[in-house]
C-alpha cells in the first residue's frame, strides 16, 4: 500500500499556475494507491469562480490517477463558512472529504498544531506524548516543514504562501507500508530575501522576493527604484526593519514602529510619487 501525503495548497487565483505546475511536475509522477491532502485546499472560504473551477478540475484529475482521494477540511477561516466545509461539494467527483481528523489503520492525519509546533502560540490540540500511540502522524496547518519526532510531522505547504516561510524547503511524503520517504518539490516558485538593489537585480523574475531594509536613509533614497524593480517578480514586497538609533545596545532586537519613525519625514516629501510609494508600504 502506497500512500501519498500532500500539504496545504491554499488555492487562490494568482497561485493557480504555480500549483498546476507543482502537480504536473512533482506530484502526478509519483505512483500511489491513495492520496491524502491535509487541509487548506482553498485559501479563502469564499472561493472565486476561477478558484472553484481549478479546484474541481484538480480534484477530478487526482481521482482519475489515484482513485482513492481524501481531502481534509480544517476548522479555520480557509475551510469553513457558516459552519459548513467549502470542500464538501468535492464528494460529487468521488473525493472523500473529512471534517476534522482522519484516521486510517494506525495513521493519524490532521490540521492543527501540537505543543511542540513552531507556531502554536500556546494553542494546540495534542501534545507529542499523546500522539505517540499512532504509527505515524501527518499534519497540515503550519507551512514550515517540521519533524516533531521520528513519527510525527508537519508536512509543510506545497508552495510559499507567506514570507515567514523564506529559507524552508517544500516537500511531500510517500508512505509505503512502514517505510516513509520524503519527496522534494522542485516546481515551487522560490521565495527569497534580498538585502539591496544589487542583489535584487541578480534574481530570476520567477521568484517571490522580499527586499529587507534595516536603514531608513537607504530606504528613503531607494523607495521608488525598489518598487519599480519588485514589479518584475512573481511577487514582491518591501520589509521595513528599522532599529531605533536611540535603542540601547542591549535591546537592539526591538524594532521601532515604522509609522512613527517615518511620519515626520513623509510630511515634508516634495516628490508626490515617492511619497505615495512610502505611504503604500506603510499599509
């Protein structure tokens, strides 16, 4: 028995070409008897017409190839709308949808955090010790892949959804009887941090890029040019990571409120275009 386990998709309109490429290049080539997707199939609990069309077509292809398809519905804003799961309609194309946890033999599949998950923030469903009774536990919800123990894992999302995931790999899992193997995803659009305009110009347009500024004076000189260059990428964003000049050395990890730092300068900007660009980046 070969089971393929896939993490969060977060289908939205802008990500459709990327998700399609990931499945065509990395996932459909893997042979399995069963495929399980561990939740957050759609990004919004009000999917658009284009998102529903793609999501339904993708589910139909999964059924055609793997026959036995299970998609979990979590309980958060991505899966639930007024108490109903937004993926339940996929039952019409012979997908098994599960609201909550899915247990198959001695395997547990869920969409939540544990006490040792990186982003649990004090809110978790189970502790690691409570999950040790299962042969394997595969979880969605957290996008960064995590090996919580030798048998408990966050799969990680199949694509980079937010810039908090920079520098982490993307993967899917294949479980064949008792043997677990990880398959790296090669078609995922890379997400990187750039530290300056020179580095920005060396990157491929097929990237999701965050340009990080730690100095306000550099940022105010380069704002217009930085925003122009970022438009060439799949996704581009500026992170303002200023440290107050008055902050003691022992407390330099504390970042200053960027709105407060920039406000005095922004009122005196004569160039309306630059002023508008800075104001947009404060939002």
